C-alpha cells in the first residue's frame, strides 16, 4: 500500500470516529508513577514480528512491580474493517473490539510468554477493553529480565508509526518500588 493511500485510509478511519480518548498527547509519555513506585524503565514493544525484547535490568526476585502498557498501532484491515491495536485488543471505528484473531491467536502484549500459536492464551491478560488504551498489572520479579512481545496472527500489515491520534507507540512502563 502506498504512503498516500495509507494516509487516506487512516484519515477515513479517524474521520469515522474512533472510540476512546483522542485528546492530543494522551499517554504519549509515561503515565504518572503509582504511589510508592518509581519508573525503572520503558520498553518499546516490537510489533512487526513474534520476536520479543528484554528489559535492560533484571527484576529483583520476590519484588512486586507495577507494569503499565500504553499506546496503539495500526493492525490492518480485518473482518470489521481497518483496525488499531493496543495492549489487549484490536478495535475499530464502529466501536467494536476483539481479543482474538479468527484463527484463535490471542492478541496483544505478552510478558515472558513467547507462544504465539493459535489457541494459546497469552500472559498477562490486561483486563477489560479501555478506551484510554492504558492497561496495568502487577508482576513479581524472578531475578531475571522480562521479555516483552506482541501476539498477532498477521504481523505483515502492522504499522507501528500509524496510531490512534493522541496516543504514543505501544510501550511497557515498568515501575519499581521506592526504597
């Protein structure tokens, strides 16, 4: 698809009224640190293939961390039309969203779970669909680095630089306890 066609397609999707918080700059930078935690690092989620990326530092064994995922990407045209993805869902201008591809692949960001086979349920599950495209979970450190990846059934049509207006790239924010 040419760049001009893609811009026209994405403009049509935006003009149709995407769901969610579309304010300029919404979550384009780190969300505020949870009380008692500080930002340890951010990890840009690779979305063009199944290969993951590791955190820079290991998570201390037994320590409880807070993980937040923000951002969106264009995931191509599916049965419901042109769509975007976030940490857990693909969503469409119609307001509909899906959690799995037709082949059963569980969509979204996974941590320490490289299995992208259809039918496998990735971990973690980030909860109910959120129009803000901000999701969170707690994660207990194992003394190892975490590996973050994106689960999808068709990586070829992903465009990480095309996002829902007001959102940044798909990013994991890892918060460590203060002290």
